[in-house]
C-alpha cells in the first residue's frame, strides 16, 4: 500500500511550518519591535526602562518560537522522508500525533488540520495493511 498521500500532506505541513517560522522570525518579530518602540517612546523614563526590557524579553520569545518552527520543519522533513510503503511504523504514527498536538498547542489551525489529516490517513492505511497481512496468511486452502 502506497503512502503517497501521507508523504504529500507531510511535505505540505513541513513547507507550512517553514513558512510560518520564517514569517515569525522576520516579519512578526520586526513588526513587534517597531510597534513596541513607538509605544514606549510615549511613556516616562521609568516606564520606558521597564517597557524596553519587557519588549526585549517578548521579542526573544517570538524569535525562539520562530526558530523552533524553522528547525522543526527541517527535522520533520528528514523524519518524514523515511516513510516506507506497506509497513506499519508505530514511531512515525506517534511522531505525527505529537506534532499535530504541538500545532494545536501553538494555535496553528492550518498546520493542525494538515497533520491531523495525515495522522488519520496513516491510521487508516495501517488498518488496511494489517488486514491485508492477516488475509494473506489466513487464506483457506482448498483441496
């Protein structure tokens, strides 16, 4: 049984994670810093000091999240490249489920849907492979 559909979905998911990671690092982080600086300039000196430290900390969190998504997209690409046809890879199933949960936790609805559909397809094809293997080993013999 071919796992072509899962490969395509997982590749799309990796590209989506790569895109969102780069977008977070370069676009969202820059936007946050520019708007933060504009808002901080309207405050008094003490509030500017606290606000700038808070803004730097939040900016670091945004950068770390973007780097996490970027690196994870590359790692997922390397992991998902190892999907084999006609075999049940339980570790792959667990990883797809974990990654779908990470997408849900990060509120990435598009990524969650992509990985959840791949997860469901993977489970369905595992069932078909299992039934095909059981059917081929339990064929009635006629004499």
